[in-house]
C-alpha cells in the first residue's frame, strides 16, 4: 500500500505487477516484464516510482504517476 492509503501494489506467482485503487478496488495497471514470480514490491516515499523484485533476480522500476516500466536492473 502506498503511504497515503490510496493504492495497493501487488505481485506474485503470475509474474505481473498490479496497481489497484484502494477505494474502488479497480486494477488500473498491469505491468509485464518479470520472467519469475514477483517476491517484493515497494513504492518510493515520494510516490514517484514502484520497485518490483522477481525470483529470477530482476529488479524493475516503474513510473507511479503514469504507470509504465522505466528501467530494469
């Protein structure tokens, strides 16, 4: 969940990062890129980026405001 409690970020065995609106329960972004299950997701304190970590060892950085992948590490 982000700091404001407005959105929830999820990831798991389906290899997808999802950004959900907390109040309406609507998924408004699905991020594709990981080739392994997603083991961790986090939002930066300034709500600028989402970071996801997969079991394959990849770390992806996503734009929070206009959800899209920015880079992979």
